C-alpha cells in the first residue's frame, strides 16, 4: 500500500531518504556536469556521497522517529560532503529535524513547517534570496506549495506531488537567471542558460519522495 494519507512515519522517512540517495546516484553525472559549467564539477558526486552515507546509516535505524531520520541525514551532509553546499544541505535537514522533535508521525502541516524552517536557515546561512540562482530557488516554491496544500487539507501523497512539481519548476527557472552568490557568480552572464545544480538536487530529492509515496510497499 502507499504511505498513509494522513501522516508520514519514521519508516516512511527512511524510505524517502533511500529514494533520494538512489535518485541522486542516478543523476550524479548530470549534476556534476552542471556544476562543471560554473563551479568545481563535483556537486553530483558530493551529494551522492552524503546521501549514500545517510542511506547506510538509516538501514540500522528503521524504527527511528522522523526527526531522528532527518537528523542522521543532516549529519551525513555535514560530515561527509563538506564545503558550502554540504553545510547548507546539512543545515536544511538539521533545522527540519529539530522542528519535528520526537513526534512519531508528520502530517501535512508539520511537513510544510519543517521545510519552511529548513529553508529559512539555508537562506540566512547562505545569504541568498529568490532569484540568486541557488538551491533557494527550488526550496521556496516547495515551501509555498506545501503550505498551500496544508491550507487546502489535501492528503500527504497529493501534497508531496505538488511540492515536488513546485521544486522542479523552481529549479528549471534558474536556467534563465544570472548567478549572484557563490562561486557561480564569478562567471557573470555565462551562468545564464545553465540550470543551477543545487536547485536541481533539491528538485530530485522532492521528486524522489513523491515517487516513493506513490510506490507500492512491495516495490520498495
């Protein structure tokens, strides 16, 4: 069966992190290629390493709470990715985890609040705003979509689909932007026409969660 229409349990979050790791693995070369056009060219490999570590860690904690799963994911980014991107992804998951505390299950409103808090921390730490061509440009639309879903009282599954589409649309929109922060800003107008790798990673993660929510339990 699919995940609950009402809440996401710790077991659901374990599946989500595994799905995210698998999705990034599949797109690692694409992400690193995007990064090579304006940066060091190692973004895909680095995100894959961090999520791969998280995937192995949660395999031993399948009874963990949602907050614990996200906290372990945060630690994997902070300890195994490094650099500015590792700190930002780690901060996002750490803040989301802290917002959930010890709750056993996450409803649509709690999900929306968690990613909003995570996004606020990334915005402050990265000193980036919407339109700067960063992961924020995928995160902010995801927050808006999840909050709208919570207000409308939709199911968890539908909320995840809407959030994933918003994140993808945000990532796609970075193609038209000129980088204003980070290493990419030094490329100036050459950054226009290139989709931001950080925003693309965010979209892939949210899309993997939406897909995992739709996937029958037997296929997981």
